[in-house]
C-alpha cells in the first residue's frame, strides 16, 4: 500500500510504494517529477514543487510529513 506525505516547507510531495534502500536512485522523468528506483523496482515518486505541479488547491488536503 502506498503512503503519501507532503512537506509544506520544502513543497515536496512523496509517494512511497516500498522502503528505500541504500541503492535507491532517482530519475527525473518530467520537470519536478522524480521516480525513485531500488534496482529495477519503483519505490517512490517525488513531486516538487508540489503546489505548482499539482492541480490548484490540491496540496491543502495532503497529509503533512511529521515535524
């Protein structure tokens, strides 16, 4: 099951599908959209700046990262 967190200060949305490992690498596939891979397995998606990439007002309802 995926988990989603939003860091308001950094304006970063992260969707995790699996835990990252020491070999996790990111690949920017579109400006502001980074796919995180551990080997050939997709483990997460990072979107930044989320408030500009996502639909207007979408970030207001996102769960925030623990402070």
